[in-house]
């Protein structure tokens, strides 16, 4: 009994740490003036060779993508689907691409006519949305009227035993969260099953899927067991099994790009093996840097070793003028689909971006000074996607589109002359070990 009391005292100390999420302050001084439900805008001027979707409104504090996969992966100029854009000036929310405007008070009642127009715009049946405030309607769209594959509706918010599903909206912060039970647990299970089937069809090694399954069980149930595998795995692939050995051990990938002579990145095996996906990226012996070569547009290289979970981060030190050369996470080459950081020296701006089916969307951005030698990190934790620059979390978005992919890498776009260089690549599973320890101790306390 004394031993159990001692352990319970330790849990009192550890549990606050388990529930904490380290978040550096975001750089948003303005206050929301409206939430504009509108079309996305196709930008062909900033990088004509690589246009992208973005908010059409200056002073956008945050955005939430309400498009299906097909809509978001379709290139412009014709916009499909809608987004929710937090504006610091409500007078900008006008024009033919606007569905309607929500008041800055997210708990204000919405007109039924506006809810009807939103249902029509998102291809829902009339009456599908039963909530009547902006906060609850946006939450309902991302948790109730969903599709785990993102084909007929947005994919749902997902969570785990330690991190409940949460909706972040730029300018407001966390606007809604809920316990990880019931519908939210089911949504997470169904998203995993859809991801598993897609990975299986694309030829992901069974050993990788086994580890992914074991880790995911620990994340959402607390333990990797046969009974939990019955609930989580697609029934037709249940015999694939799972790996429960060392699921608490994080996968870490790092590369300092130290080589004896210049060569292609795909030939650099000094630290980790790389595969060149697009363009030309070399490793330079004199400077121990990875560098894009030429002006051939897209440049991508992926680490040949997968991480253990889709909750992970990748980072690199950007040197030279570094423009358009950063890191990417949750990479799937079939789309391609991935999240990445845009670090634009010439425009003196940064952005957190997402690519679906090869089509680019800006999730969060502003005109922020960029600094040579800074470490830029992109990370994913369930539906929370963020970007850090120099240790400061500058960009954060809720996005549900890409899940289930364990590959990370380097991403670049070279449209002008000059060196695009990166150093000290690092990627790691996001999961801390404390939740595993806590769940095992709690199991022991219940049994004893």
C-alpha cells in the first residue's frame, strides 16, 4: 500500500507534464473583426512557376480549409470549395466569392439562411448542421459531417489519449476541444483504417505498418494489445499483425551532410540514406551542406527510413540565402501530399504550407524577417500543424487533410540563380514516453 501511495504521489507530479503542450507565443497583435466564409484565391504572381491557393484578404489572421481532397488538390484559376478566414478588417469580406460573414463573437447566433448557404456550399444536405453559433458550426463540420478519406467532406479532427481533438483558429487560439471518447475516438480509428488501406495499397512494407499500428495503439488506447488491434486495424488486414516491442522508443533521423567529396544527395549515406524525388540536390564536401542545383523548379529528397508515427517533426538549419529550401513532413509521393515551410528571402516572408495532389495551399503566413543560420522546423501532432523559426513557433494551423504518412525530407523550389543550402537535418517522432509509463503504472494500480 505504501508503495502504491508513493507512486500515486509521483503521478500527481507527472500528470501535469503529460498534459502539457509546449507552445511558444505566436506573432499576432491584431484582433479578429470577422470570420469570412469564402473561396480560396489562386496566386500566380509571387512565384509564377509555382502558383498556389491562399486567402484573398490582406490582414488574414488565420484560415481553416473546408475543402475536400479533390477540391483542394485541384489547381486554379477556378476555385472549388470554401475556407473560413479570420480577418482583422470585416469590410474586406465582400464580393462574389464570399458565402457569408460571421461576427467576431464566435458564440453569436447565426442566421438559418447563412447556415443553409454553408450547407449548400459544402455539398451537405439541408439540416445537416444542427448547431447555431460559429464556434459550434465549425466544430460540427470538422467532427460530425466528415469523411475519413476526405473524399465527400473534410477529414475529421483526430486526437489521442494524451491530446484530445482541438480546433485552433488564428486570431482566437483554441476555440473548441472535447474529451477523446465516443465520436472522436471513432473518427480517429476510422482515419487510421483509411490511411492503413491506402498505405497497404501503395506498397508500404508490412514491418513499417506493424510498427505504425503498435505506436498508434499506445497513443489512442494506452496499450498495444490484440484486443485493441481488433478495434483499430482494418478487418481484412488484421493478420498483418503489429509490433509492440520498443514502441516507446522514438525514431530519430539526422544528417550533418559531412562527405569526403561533392556528390548527389541520393549517394550520401554518411548518416542516413536519401532518395531524390525531384530536381537536383547535391551534398558539398567543402561546406558540409545540402544544396539545390540549377533553376529546375521543384526540388525534393526524402529520407529512406520512415519514422514510427505520423506525429513527428523535421528541421534543418538554413544557410546561404536559403530561399525556398526547407523541410517537409508527412510526405506521400503518390499525390504528392505533404506539409512544408516556405522561407522566402527575396519577399522577406515565411509561410506554413500544404501540398495536396501537387497543388499548394498557404495555411498561415505573414511578412516576417528571415535569418540565415536559423533552424526551421515543421511538425505535426494529430490535426495540429505548426512551423518554428529559430525556436519560436510562428505559424500554427488546424488541418486534417494529411495523415498516416511517416516520411520526411527536404523541399525546395529553385526559380532564380543562387545557392539554396541546408544543414543539420533532424527528424524525430513527436511522442514523449511519459504517457506510456503513466498508462503502465495505472494498469498496475488497477490490477493490484
